[in-house]
């Protein structure tokens, strides 16, 4: 076994064994409470530059397959687990998680008290951290490097606040996910077309739209309003993604172009935060965020409670009670209501514009992994595109023509 050490920004350390690749890695350390879905977590671009702690003690039981990744690679900066599986056991497994992490150069640590670590992060908040093992843990004489030297590297790492990261995880070129019929086969004529701006999109999101007969044009984060209009889209979607929404000035300007043209809009996670900022609301960093597949959220319109999948460290600062006029530019976007709220801590989990065809949620209705309680939101988006618009009775086609 190879020694490894986890060093937190506040100076606390945890000693364990190397898991995956050996070396050094730095990032913001966060915890995920999901009991399942570690492969989807690892490949979620929203975890870019983050060291992920799994609170479930046994990780790697089902190995790694080629069907569940949410992107083409692992995005986490580092991985922290308590008890790695001794062997992978699942009919779809192709290799072990340990081997996959090593192959992709992901530095991890195992054998530490992840319960104590999680409690520490819950009390003090997420912070910068580093994992060091192998040659990165020893000096030129072969002696273990002192903790204060490792801590200095951690303190030199960039913070997540102010980070503009969508461009680092977005696709380089546009591509199309074709609409599917009820039999799962390609649909010749889609029921609607969506321009999806990739800010760190998960593969299951355009898949959920395709299953509803929607053709999805996935565009890079650098897309302009002309790029969006060139797709002749009936609606625009902004995906999940990493970083501080306050730094995403290009994406916010694009979204305002979309709202000005009254094109139906749907946003998930990062897309929710960007809608909030486009409307003139602020965003703020949560103490330790929501990451897992078991968050209770109430739909305030119906009173229904949904168990939902989350991965966010920032949230929208909007009034919880009653309608509010969107502050941007003297209220030109009209009234907005907080549509969904987290029942654990009253964090805003959804926005709905009352005078524009636009809505968003902070959580993940594509549920990869996670419960399917919120899958109806994709149906709501389809209805927004194909039915009468929220204002004026215009259809989506009318709105595009007016643009």
C-alpha cells in the first residue's frame, strides 16, 4: 500500500492510502451524499476542479461500465473514499474503479474517516484541499514532506469563488442529438427543436429531451445569439456546469438576448443561477452546498414534495414569498416567482417568470443518477415550446419570427 495524506485549507490532515493514481492534486473539497451513482458523479463536468468526498462508505462495488458515464472523461480533481470495494461485481462491469481512476490520472485517497471529514466540512464549510501520495509526498531524500509545506501548496490554489469554468468543460464544436420516437428509434420530424448551451452538460439531459421527440443542437459555451437563431430552435436550454455564476458574463448576456426575443427558456442547475442573474437577482456561495440524490424540494404551485438529485455550491438570492419584479434594467423582464424551495434549508431551487416564457430549476431532473420525481419538467419545457406562450398567446414560432 502507498501512503497518502489529505490536507485541508484550515490545516487539518487525514492520513490514508493512495487510491487511483498517485501524485498531487488540488481543488475545492466537497462531499456527496449519494448512496449510488459514483460513476455518474465522477464524469459530471460540474465537479471540475473539485475533490469529491463520498459519504457512503463502500465505493466501487459495481466497478466501471461503458454505459453510465455522463461525459467522455472523469472531471473530479480528486476522490476521497473510506472503504474501496475489494472486487467489482456487476454484469455490466468492464474494469475496477481503482483502475479507471489510475488510467485517467485521478489522484485519490482511501481508508480515512469520511464521516469525520464530512462533519468537519458541514461545520466549517467547503474549502480548498490537496491530496498527496507517492513521489509528491516525499522530498528528494525520501523523507515525508512536512505538513506546513503541503499546506502552502493548498493555500496557493485558486478559490472557486470568482472562477469562470464553463469554457473549460464545454464542447469545442456543436453537435446534434436527434429526436427519438416511442420505439426508441430516430424520429424523422421532431416535435420541437432546442438549442442547448453546453456549460458542462450531462449526456442524459439531451437524451431526456430526445426521448420526448425533441431534436437538440448542443452548442459551445461561446455560442452567440446568432448561433442560437441559426438552429431555428423553438426553445433554448442552459445546462449545469462548474464555477461561479457571477463570472459568467458572456453566458448571462446571451441569456438576456434570448429573453428579449421571448424564446422559451429552460435552465438546470448552473442554468438556474444564470437565469437568476440575467433577471437581476444575486447569487451567493453556500456553506457546503447540495450534492447527492436525496434532497427534498417542494413545488410551491402544487404542494408536491419531490426527492431530487443535486450538485451545486452556489444559489440564487431571490425573495421566497410572493411575486417579485425582476430587478434588471428597471424591471423590463416583469414578474418572477420562486417556484421550488429546498425543505432542508429554504434555498431557492427554481424560478418561473410570469411575464416571459422562462423557467429553471436548481436540481437535476435528468436524474443520472437519482430519483425520477422531477422528470415532468422536460414535459413542461416541451409544452412551453409547442403550446401557447406564457404571455400574449404567441406560439414559439411567432416568437422566433419576431426575433
